[in-house]
C-alpha cells in the first residue's frame, strides 16, 4: 500500500441513486464488491464500497431533485497545484481546499465551462496499482467535451493525446481520462467511471445478465484499450476497460 501520488486517478466514488441498493447488488455480482460502514462526521455512518481490501467509495440513496442516478467521482492529484491551475485556466475553486471529516482533503471545482469536478487527498493509503474491479479511468459525457482537454490536462497534471474518437489524457503511459468527440445527449453532463476488466467481452456479458444495459458497444481505442459503456440497474452509467488490449 502507498499513499496516492500519481494524478488523475478516480480514487473515490459515490453511487448516487434512488435504487442504490439494486445498483450495489449488481456490482457485487459482477465484481464481487462488498460493503462496510464508514464514519464520516458530521453525517455519521455511511455504507461504503470495498473491492477485495480496497475501500474506494460510498453509497448514497438520493431523493427529490438529487435523484438522477449517477456516479460522483473524486480524482487524485496535488490539490494545491491543481487549485492554482484551475484558477489560471478560468475555472472556479469555490471554498478551496477543505477537510471532509475523517476522509481527507477535498477540492470541489468548476471547469472553464462551468461543469463540476473534484479532487481528493485521502487520509487512507491507496494501492499503487489498480486491480480487477477497481476504478481506473473516467470519461466525461456531455457536449463539447474535447474543448476542455487543455484545462483538465493542466488541472490534473496529465498529458493530452489525440485519438480517432476523442482526446485521451494520461499519466505517463497510463490512460486516466477520456474526452469523447461527440455531443452525447445526457443530462446533466457528468463523469462516468471505468472499472478495470480482465475480459471486456466476458464481463459485459456477465453484467448484461445481471441487469446491465449496453450504452456504447465494445470498441478498441489504440493505446487506451478495449472498452464498453453500460448502465446499471439503478440507472447510473459506467464503463469497463481492459488496458492490455490495444
């Protein structure tokens, strides 16, 4: 175990949905995730998400106007460096770097188009490498995504690499973010997480049998891997990626 230093990793997630328990049961079937309570002052105990021994997220049963099913993501990075880059790039850092209970330091921000994203420095140790079922990459779904490539490259200290279908942002040779060259009709625009797969075809079929729906059929993007985008039974979008296929 080692404290996360490498930037751009989606290291903390929250499944936000009315049918959050159905969503979590789905991922337990697909990846073998399990849950345990996490104490986060001042909210008390929250059901969290564990893959093998790695704690990486929590569940939130959304109600009312917050009920649009989605995964919320927090990226790793140097928060002080990111804060300066966000301001320089025309974004907004709100209240700035602040503590979130016993979880860690948080930076909530808006990019230069007004879309929200966040970084976190967790108090807990994070494995140096992502394993099967771990969040390992993210994609922004919304209009004009590739227009923000330079902003996110600076904010998250990543390298922008053009592909035939969009722009990949990577840490050294590791893909971390994908900005797709299309105007996806999804409201509100949001980030979706990709979970590491050992077989996109096999995992897609297992997810489909468990109630998942294919949204973007499997494709291979050079130097990024084979990937597919699906939605879970709670309605939240997610992806599977095998970076060993290129």
